[in-house]
């Protein structure tokens, strides 16, 4: 059979003819569009899996009526049915089953290639909204050229996956008179909350794979860097490349020249960019100075700026960080990004074992559970006394912003409230300086709720006041979330007792080693019950922290400001089967799978704590039990539903039925044996 000839030259000629007739300033494959885009396409991995060589067949920049510039990237193919390949969920299928780039598909389909190029821009440039166009065709039986066009919007808002805009038969939507109307259609594209969650989960899986790659690379190849240096280098590199639109350009790799000139070394350049960024973020001066001082100690050391073979170690590490992680923090993932980074980094670098046990961070879905159990809303004031990388505060902030968006319909009022939430309604304390820097970074990445992340000992130094700005004003906390270091007194209940004693109202949800509720924290627990009521005790899955820790944990939920009475009802929930299946395989693409309605089960637990057994659905009264505790005991917080051993009438009837069935069976058996014997 004769091989089908590609008609790509004909397709390119047709489409480029349209662009020319629209008087658009387009550039062809080998031509430069601008330095930033050219560099991004060169730095991104190619359609064949190598680096560089990303050359869209046509590209242009178009400005809308609001002066927003949109890059348009076009890829041509010349075969029938090579427009786009979608996955089972209807998304552009640029990843395989293991969540790795599917280079064969990217290289074979027009839209897939264009979306691939668009992700290069999301990764390496300041552009956050890109139009990706694929076009292919064939000659029909009469020799006439037939064509198909796919138009997709690729943005940080859809996590770079891309959304189809509409069906088009030509490219006239790019014309000056039509483009504003086209952008209005783009702006109306909406992802459902389920789609957003699904895409977010996919990106989080990719993050894990990228973090493993990055940390292995740094650990194996970059000698002389302490654990603290590595953390600070990640923080510094990310801050330097964030940029502030219209104010501070993101630092690009090419700007690091590995010069030995004093004041112009790579560390000096990164530090200047960090200072410019922090100045534009309007952080309190003392916070800004503290961040700069902390990062400066690592960035300006001689060894890391020493030039060998024309390159400093700092530039090499900076490049690895940006290449592996850039896209994930630029597309605005509302996840505990640095928490994942932190866990992966310390699993490679081996913080001492004692400390490792103390810095196991809460999975993001558990952090969200704690925030919801603490009844956090847009008006909450939330604090965390052992904040780690601020994962619990990130989850709390997300819940607050979601609530604000649902209840505030004025865009101006919503923007004001969102700023208030980030600047004034979150407070976290972290004593370890390297972990503290990750918390700062995390809150900056999430929209800058970093103002009141404080590097202090919450037990000895903290007096309950704002950390920056309003330092003489008490922080009016009415929500407390915590995953404490379990080596602290009372398995960490010392933090709970102090925090709740400083609150006058509100709710608290903590996850802690369950021995804290059965004898290891008796004195702290009795003190807590003098000013707070235990509402619920939730037994969590034993493998919740698989690969990090194997301790049994419980979540305890409190209402603050009311002493616990002996007749107060406590809801005991066995949540050890939560719907997730976990594994700890290093090479697995997914180590957490929803195998039995996990999301619905987590929602059910929140409802059970709030409303009681009327909300039972996936669980039964075997897993849900309402009982009481003795406020003077302190070691009776981990109860389970009692097993009723008293026989019922139905039990008696069943026993009689079983006995009669057995007796009749024996009679029949004996009769058959007797007949057989006589027959012989």
C-alpha cells in the first residue's frame, strides 16, 4: 500500500496566507518572536524528549482592548485524524499513564504540540494566558484540500492542561476586529470544581515526580551544601523568579553570568532580585530584612559563587530548580507546594532521625479536613503553634477564600476581604529557621499571607500578639489547627493547652499521636478540659503518614471557651478506613489512590462531627459512637463503640434454626448410611 503523503506544506501555506491577509505580524518557525519566548522554547524539553528545538510553525503576539498581550502558538500537521488526541477525561493527552510526557503523541498531533509549546511559556515566561492552535488536513478523493482547526486556551487557571474554545473553520477570530470578542469567549470558559480538583491532583502527582528528580540530582551531584543551604537555595530561586507584573521582571537563567566581579556575582544578582520582589510585596520592613538576612548568608558565600568551567555552583543549582519546578509554582497551585518539597528534600537529605519524626508534614487533604473541622470561614482568625511549612495555614486560607468568594458578590469587596484574610487573619509560629523559611515561601506562593509567620518558640516567647505591623495588638484567634512535634511534652498536647488557653471562643482541630489521648498527656488534657470542650475523637488510618512515620494518630476537635462537663457528648469516630489506598513505592506514579469514595467519606466525617449520626452514610454505628468522658481523667479520649454481648430473641431463633438444620442433616445422613449398610 502506498504511503500517504503529508499535506503539511499545503496546510501551512493556507493558514499563513490567512494570517497575512489579516495583516498580522506573525513569525515563522525559525524566526524570533521575542527574547523571553525564544529562550523559553529553547529551554523547555522538546517534542522528542530532549532539550530545546521547540519551534512552533507560526507564532505571534496579539493585544486585546485591555492591553493584555496574548501569545498565539500554531502547529501544523498534514494527515487526516492528526488534529488532537484526548485522554479518557477529554483533556489534551500529553501525559501517559505514569504522568510522564507522551512525546510520541505530542509530536504526532497538531493541538497536542501547540499545547506543549504553550506550557513552555507557562514554565519559563511571565505570560499566563496563551492561545494554542493546531491545524491539519488531507486531500480528499477529488484532490481537494480539506482542513481542521483546534483552538485551545492554555493558562495557569486551567493548570496548563488547556481548554477547547470553540470550533472554527479559519483563523479570522485573530483579526483585529474579532479578537476582543474571541477573548470574551475565552474568559467565559469555566472549569467545574470537580475538574479543577482532578487537574490539581494530576499536577500534584507530577510535582512529586519532579521533586524526586530534583532532590536526587542535587544530593548526588552538588557537594558542600548543608541541608539548610539546600532549603534556602530553593526558597531564593523561587522568590527570584516569581516577579511582580509591571514592576519586577522575573529573573531568567541567562542573567546569571557566573562573574567573579565583586557585587556582580550570581548570588549578588539573585539577592538584588529578591530585595526588589519583597519591596513590591509591601511586607513589613522587619520581615523583609529578616528574609534577606537569612538568604544572604547562603547566597553570598565564596564556595557557592566560585566559578569552575565557566559556571558557578549557584547558577547550576538555580537552573535545576527552575527547570524542574518552575511551571508548578507559576500556574498557581493552591496546594502545600513547599510541604511536598520539604518532605521529599528531607527524605533525601536525612535530617537526624529524631528531627525527621518531628517534621512530618500533614497531607494536604488532611490539612483541609482539619480546617473544616475547626469550622473556618471568611471571618476566622486562624493560628498554628508549630506551623512547619505552613500547610495547615495554606489549607485554612483556601477555605477562607472559598467562603469569601461564595458570600461576597462585589468584586471590589471580595478583593479587599481577600487581602485582609492574607494580611491579618493568619498567624503561624515555627522555631526551626530552615522550616520557617519554607513557611514564608509557601505563603508568598499562595498569595502572600506571610506577614504573620513568626520565627519564635511558641511556648516560651509568644505572647499572643501580631508578629509584624500591629505588634502591640492581640491576635484575636478563634480557630486553631495543629500537627505538633510528638516529642514535645504530652506528645505535643503542651501546644494545644497553651493555644486554647489564650483563646476566648472558637474551635480547634488537631492531629496527634493517639497515645496523647490514652495516658501520655493526662495532665495537659485535664487542664484543656477546664476551658474547652472535647467534641470529637477521630481515629485516623494507621498508614496516613506512610513512608514518613507509622504512628497511630487521632484528630481531636474542641469547642473553645466552655469547660467540658461530665455529661457532654463526645463523638467517637473510627475513620481508619478512609477510602484511600496508600503505597510507598519510589517508582510509583501515584502513591495515593481514591479507591472507595474517599472525598465523600471525608465530607461525611465533617458532617458527623457537626450534626451527628443523622449524617451516617458510608459509615455505620459500628464506626460512630456517642459517649462521655471524665473531665478529671484525661486518658479516656480514644473510645470505640461498645460491643453488645446480650443475646436477643432473634439470636435465640437463629440458634434454634441452626441447631434444627444441623439435626435434620445428621438424621438424613444417618438414614442414608443405614440404607447403604442394609443394601449390602
